[in-house]
C-alpha cells in the first residue's frame, strides 16, 4: 500500500510539474490540442472539430436555393473520380454548371445541410470582407498601413506593411506554417485562448510587399484590422454583407479563440456546407454582382483573381490561381483538400470537401487532386444532355 501511495504521489508531482512548466514556457495551449485533437484520434485539425471550440454564429437571411439543372445527377462519377473519392475520403463533391446544381454526391453520412470546417478556404472570405470594407470607405485602399489600425504592431518593418500585403501573403511576418508541429506558431494560434495577444507578440521582420510567402498569420492580422476599421466582429460583418445578400441556405459558424469577446480564427474555421461555400465562387465569377446588386466592387474582384507577383502566378489576393488547359481557374483551398474551384470561361463551379488532401510537391504549388477534380468533372460534363 505504501509503495502504491508513493507511486501516486510521485505521479501527481510529475503531472503538476509538467503543467507548471507548460505555463512557464507558454505552451499550455497543448492541453487543448491533446483534448480536442489527439483524444479524438487525429494528428491535426479535422472536419468536425468545431464541436470542440467556441463558435460565433453567422446568420443567414432569406434562402436563395440553387436552381437544379434538368439533368441533375444523371451522369455518374467517372471511375477515376470514384477511386479518388474513396482514397482521399471525400465527403462532398458538387458541380454547378450555368449557376444550377448539376451534380451532387455526399459520403460518410454527410448531407446537403451538414456543416464542416473549411480550413483555409476561409482566407478568401476574409479577403472579400477587406474588399467590402474598402468599398464602404471603412478602409481607404489596399495601400493603407496596418499600423494605422494596429499601432501596437511590432518589428523592423511594422510601419511599412499594408492591408494589401496581408491579403496577398506578402507581409514579412515572422511566422511558421507548420501544421503538424506542436510547437509551431500556427499550432499555437489554433489552440490558444488569446489569439490577439499571440499575434501582437509577433514581428514584421522582413521587408513587406516583396514576394508571396503563404502565412496564415497574415489573414489573422487582417481580421484584427477589419475589427478596428468596421467596429464589427468578422462573423457579423460577413453575415450582413455576404451571407444574407447571397441567400445562404443555412447559418454558418466561425470558431473563436474564447467565449464572449473572442476573435474569429479567421485563417481557418469558417464552418458551413458545400452549397453555401459555392456562393463565394459565384460572387467572384460574376465580379461581385449578386441578383443585379454590386455587393462587392468589381475592380477589387478583378485584382484579386490575377497574380500580384510575376514570380508567384499561383496567388492573387486571397485566391489561388491556375492556368490549366487553356483557361484561367481560380479557387479557394483548405487544409485536407477543401476546394471551391471556379471556371469563369465555362461557368462552372466545383466544390470538393473531404478528409485527405492529394500530394503536393515543392515543384508545384497546387496539389495533384486539383487537376483530378477539374479533369473528371469536365469528363462528366462532356456527357451531359444539352
């Protein structure tokens, strides 16, 4: 009995020591990571993790359901697409042609009304909010200095970085985009309960506006700018100026760092469904116009979907870009292979959501499943009855 008591006492002292050290070295966010991710059997953020974090509602207004094509779901997925869905654990694959639902497939108990984490597709939404703030005069232009809104911003180049640099991923921010490292800043940002404090602890260490370097922290800083400039939470702003005017079918959610006055984890964690994610694709395809109303400035949209830097043709302002098979696609992209892909030329929107992303190499900034979703969707569309 004494041996057992000594063991338990030693174990408690060890646990207490670990907890104390975690707080001393400011890695106590790892307790949240273990509880929400690892205890659920995952090694990284997952589709339904919004159940384990506080969220802020994004109310929808009067729903505007997508029209349904007369030949809806009459063409089966190709063999290659079916294999890809199985291997990469797709939960939704949707094709919209001429602004009508043409193909829809749901897997793994997900439905048209299911919500899932969009991950970094959310960055495109934040960039749209920036465009709206400029349109409304709450922010003057892409050249506005971040320091105007966040005077506590630190670093050698803190006086130079602009809101446009944040939207185009050219901030010079000291940031490590390491999703699978428990000690990376992106991991801390995902689980920490003081995200504003985390961001203000970072520095603009490199010359901004020089090159595209993908950093989730840029989007998070942009959200803090939007908060200051608009006086609204990001969720409320998106609801008022996008979600309601675009007729989203369901309320959405945005994860926040803590209950009450917490801030949205805006570089990720916009939670909705495929039909409603597709609305942002249509909005940009139509250069900001929705039902005849210019809800987003067309010049801002046009600037967003072309490269800012010649050396980085894969990115504009909040949107990924790919010239492929003779046309220019632009798309929203998220961790684990979330896609909203737009072909303005053919008036096609493809949405794919799932558990696993395809292979991405250093030679190609686009993962190989992007090409599969485009190629196989077009194979299916070639069989449609006109």
